[in-house]
C-alpha cells in the first residue's frame, strides 16, 4: 500500500518527559524505519519524525509539554485504525497522553483513538 500524499491522522500528545520519551516509546513498534528528533538551530524547537513503509508522522511543538502529531497512514480504514491504535497503545504504556483523529479520503473525521466517542459518518 502507498502512503497518502496528505495527512489522514491528526493527533495531540502531552508529555512532561519531552520528545525523547515519545521517541523511546515508538522505537518499541515493529517496522519503524526512521525515528529521530530534529532540533531547530534557529529557536531550539524539537520536532519528532518517525516513519515506516505504512506511515509517516511529524510532530509540531505547541505549548510546553504539548505537541501535535500528524501523519499519513496507508491502507483501508480498518488498517489505518489498527495502526493508529498500536501507536496510541505504545504511547499510553510509556505514560504519554495521546489522542488521534482519523479522517477519510475527503478529510471527514471518522474515528477517534482512543475511542471515547465514535464520530458518526
């Protein structure tokens, strides 16, 4: 399957331990091909990048300890949801609060992970 050219997963995470703790949690996932933190030489902001053959994610810093984590995941809706649930579970085990919204090909929200409330199609 090909990774879409646009994001179909939009997330937010909160960690007081910094992006290194997120990176460590994600390294436990199988299939990760790239995972690194880039530190801007301009302002010192950290950005997390991680990818595999099935997905590509990049973080954006927000407030202290908060980051957006958006990306593109390949596959049909059930496979996308499974991939995002696996990522969310790895973060939860590491004590990192994370929420994700999965959008369809028309950028309509179809699922929340963790699934607190199901979005109606």
